[in-house]
């Protein structure tokens, strides 16, 4: 007997097959959104630690970080040093101790660079009684989300997975980077998921009994039931064309949690993924706890193709199922395997995917992916995260069960005997029109025409009768007749939709057959007149952002369109797509080639810049479409000062230093330069002398960027280094270079002159001269006198000599000497020697004079 539409809908409602969000039969307290709280502790980095953090290397405190000039480390009391005893040797550790905090139940550590993964985190927490627990080691999260058009302005941060600690009241954390990794802007997130009476959910598994399961939808605890606060969800769902595979994960949490704690764990993961990591929503599509309960994860529809964040590089077209716990430590309970198989079988059956098949997925790349972006990889349709990522997920115990899981999924996907059979031969969308074509019959009532239902986004949208004339079907199945074809059309609202075709069971045995589900994007037919185009390239060159692409308006083909570029949500520039693009002209006959565009702008600070390009409609279209948004990261490097230590050489007692420096943030300003000798601060300089070559090399900088100085230093080989002092948006004071120069000991010996030896009669001579020892500064120096090679006396060079003071700044005038010697009649040689009092190595002769007395 033919069912009416009302009867059909009532039957489907009773079976529960059209419900996207199932409910429990057992009564539970009313669910409501529960707001989680997140306290963050900023640590900075090992280069620039925050006030809360301490940097240690092999247990030695470095209060100013690891890149500051060498300075004596301040003694830090031993009880204030955080150490697990298992730190990486020789690697600076960023540590923090917060012994008294507000209550929290989950800890995670994040850092600014989403592409940094070689990070090891150790942590321990304090319980209510004040006792510290054991140290736990966390690695960088092997789950990954990529920015997209729906991401808004959120910063996607790297980090660990959230770790459930149970109620805790204090925390100590150690963060180290392996292989030269230096995580920046490190933060510790302490999450309190809040509580709700509705957290006391039934403990029964969500998996239906194996007998007669036929890939029906298992019971799944909805986001509303576990208390998701939808107000914090910031990303719009994005959808893949179809589902090709399922990916198995574990969360690597503690395995000691209770059933009542799981809703709070879900809220902690949700808050941490959404707000702390900047993903806008929870990463997994569903999560299965150790009791076999299945929890809805990513927003956007359980039966849909919504893209999650669970397998770096392989999120599109996959369904992420994560087991709550650490299955590298314990074996996977049977009840967990049952629920994983149940939800996977249901999902794959919607999209006609066999658990024994293979599929090809294109890697999106990323820090944890095994495969480069764009590489096509052949994978099982039920695979583990470690198959595509550099990770141990889902743990060795769970990974050893992958073949068993595929068998369990296949068993649940076998149709129940007596269920309708047939084929969906066409399911397609053109504009806003959905067309469905196929045939169906029920083996229990083979000659009857059965009902076919079309579900859109989980709601009943169209009822068809499979009674069209199909002689081919009648010939293929003798005795059933020809009246088994169906064909229908449905208008869809513009936007993304998940469409499912259901053959309605008509006999006493069997169940409804969900034949096919597929995602479509319906468009307003008027939008076919909107401009089209692409952002083909977007790059960063120093401080310059560049983008290029093309755009055409279909109903104004020959026109060169205006393009509007927005940067971080603010209008930046209007440009015209009029550059030659012969390929575009060939693809759009009648358009001509003048449809290419390019854009660039120079930014004045480092950071992430989201560049969005819109094509401005010129004729009958309905909107100015967004061609694409791209996030471009400008590092600190282009904002650091530049320059060079051109020379460091010895000149007598002095080290002469020359070079140049400028700061791109302040081109016309004279930049401070600090000079270090042998690792110690020696002198500040200003780069303000003329350098015409620098003016020519840096437009707009001017020539006042040279520096030079003479620094007096003791004898020895010296290492001279110069550093430019950052004046703008840069983050460091970069080194300009180092050089060595040797000052000899001879340069520090006394200097002077025996200026005159005059005979006076009676065998006497008068001597005059001067002497100065650089070590003695303004103090006088002794001078020894020799006649004909024999010692003749000593005189102190203390007389007033203004000329000496003028010639040697800092020496003072007290360096003249005079004496009268009895030498006897005849010819003599008189010599004066400066007597070294400091760093020199000899007593040099000042001069020798011949005289006849």
C-alpha cells in the first residue's frame, strides 16, 4: 500500500535515521552552555624571558636570557629553580613555577610559530592537598589546523595537545627546543572547564548492538549535551566535496578519568583548540571515551563533509575519530573499538566508502605531515594518524588494532537482509537546482514501487516514488517488473548543503538504506554574472607584501575590473586588472588579455597580515566576490638594523674601529653602535659620519651612517665586535661583525727624547729632554742616564712641558727633565733611557747624543 508523505516522515522519525543529533532515551538534566575559563601565564622565550620565567642551561640560571652579552649570573636560590632532572643537556630551558593558582583541570603550552614542532614540554601540577605530582612530558601537538577563508583574524599558534590533570592548584613547566628551535611568545594555558548538572550523562556505550546494525547512526552526545559554549566558536564551517576516508587518533590524555569528568574534558579541549590555539573550534569530528560514549566534535553537521583539524595536511575529505586517552600506555578497550567501528561504519556508508578500499588524498603539507604539500598519497580508507604524520598517534596498542577495526567497520556496513536495493545514478547540482535519478526496489515486496527520500542538511526535503518505467531494471531482475525508476528535482537555497538519498524499507524485514550522501554548493543563478578570478601568488619580500592574479566579469568581458585589496580588515588600495594575460583571454573568448593585476605594499612592523582581494562587479552580478584571503607573515628580520664592521686595526696603543650602520625603521637617523672588546662593553658610538656609498645603496637614507673611533687598549690580541642598537620594530641588536687586532707591548713602553747635550766647561755637560710612560698617565717617569755605556745617574721627568701635554691628551705637562753631568774632558756619547713602569717589556733608549767636553 502506498504511504503518504506524512506517513513516510513519521516512519523515518521512528527509525531515527534522519536525525543528525540523536538524543538519549534515559532522562538527564537539561544541558546548557558552560563557559570555560582560561588563565594564561606568559613566559616569553629563552632569548627574552618574561618576568615570570627563568632561563636555565644545565641547571645554571641565565636571568637575562641566552643571547645577552656575557655577564655574571646572579645567584638564584636552589628552591626557586624548576628542574625535573630530565632536561635536554646543553639546551636552554624556559621554566616557570606557579605554586598557587586558581583551580584548573587542563594544561597546554603554546607558542607563536605554528610551524615550530621540535619542542619538548615537561610539567607537573599540585593537588588540593598541596602535593606535587610526577613530571609528565608533552611533545608538540600532532594535530594541526591551517588558516582558511573562515578563520577571521585569529592567530593560529603552535603548541602541545591539551593535557587533562584533574583538579589542580599549581603548576611548574619546563620548555625546551630541540635542534635549534626557539619557540617565541611561549604561554602556559590553565583551563577550568566549569561544571554542569548535565555532566552526569549515562555511561552506556553509543554503539548499537552488532546484530542488525546495518551502519545505522549510533547514539552521539551532541555539543549541546556536553555543554559547548557556541559563543566562543569563531570560524565558519568549511566543507570538502566528499568524504574519502576516516582517520583514527588518540588524545594522549591520562587514562584515569571518570565518566562524569568527560564532558568537562570535552569543554577543555574545545576551549583550548578554539581560543588558545586560535582554531575557532574543536579539531576532531567525533571523540570516543573509554566507556564507549561518542561525543560530537567539530561543528557543521555529523553527516556532512565538514573539515576538521586532526591530521596535518590531510584534514580535507577525512573524518577524524579520536579516542579519549593514551593508547600508547594501555590496550584499547573493546567497548571503545565497538564505538569507533560503529561511528566510522555509519559515516563511510553515507558516502559509499568501503573500509577495505584505498583512496588517494592530496597532502596539504604542514609541520607534522609526512608528505610535502601537493603530493598525492594512496592510503587505506580507514587509516591511522601516524600513516600521514610524524607522530606515534593513535598509540601502539590502538595501531595494532587497525586491521581489526576495518573488519568491524565492514561487518557493520553489511546491509540487513531484506533492505531496499538499487542505485543512485545521478546526484548533481546546477546553480540552485538539485537533480536526482536512479532506481530502487525492496526484495520483500519486489513488484511494489517504494518511496525514496531526499534529506538536505539532516532535514526531510523531498519524497519521490520509485515507479518510473525502467525496462532495464525489470530485465536485470526477473519478476520484479519495470516500475522502479525515480527522478526528481529540488530547489536549494544558496550555500553549502549535505544531500542524502534514502531508500525507504517497505517490507516487514530489513531497514532503510542510506544509499548516498554528497556535499554541494548551490548558487543563485544571478551570481553567474559575478566577477571571477584568482589570487595566484602572494609572497613576502623583506617588508613588502606582494600579490598577483587575474579577474574577469562575465557580463562585461572586455572591461578591466577594479580590484579592492584589504589588509587585516582595513581597505588598503584600489588597483585595476589591466595587465596582459593571454591565458585569461584564451579561456574567456571575447574578453581580451587585459585582466591581470598585481599589488604590493610596504609594512612598517612585523606580524601576520591577512590580505583579501575583492573583484568589483561592473554589470548585472549581485556582489563583489572575494577572490581569496592569504595570511602573509613578515618576520622581524627586515626591521633589524643593518651594517658592517669594516675594519678593526691596531695603531700604536689604540684599536681603530670603522664601519657603518642604519635602521630601516629610521633611515635618516644616526644609529647608536656599541663596541665590545674581548666580550666586554667598551664604548658607545654614533653612526653619523659621511658615507656616500651607503647613501647610494639605500635610497632616502642619506650619507650620515658611518662610524669610527680609536679606543686605547692594553697589549695583546683583541677581538673587537660592533652591534647596531635597534631603534624601531626589530627585536634584536644585531652584530655587525667581529675582527681581531694585536697591540704590541712595545706600544706601551715609555717614549720621549734627549733633546740636547750641551758642554758647559770643566768637563761638565747639561742635558734636557722629556719622557712619558703611557701606563703612568699624568705621573712623572724616571729616566736613566748613561755616558759612554756606563750608568751615570737617574733623573725624574717631572718638569713643565706644555708641548708634551698638547701632543698627548691626558698626559699632562709634568714630563720634562734636565741634568748636569761631570763627564771629563774629551769626546763622549750620552744616552737617556725611559724606565718602564707598566705594560711595556723594556726600558727603551730615548736618544743618544755625542758631545765634546
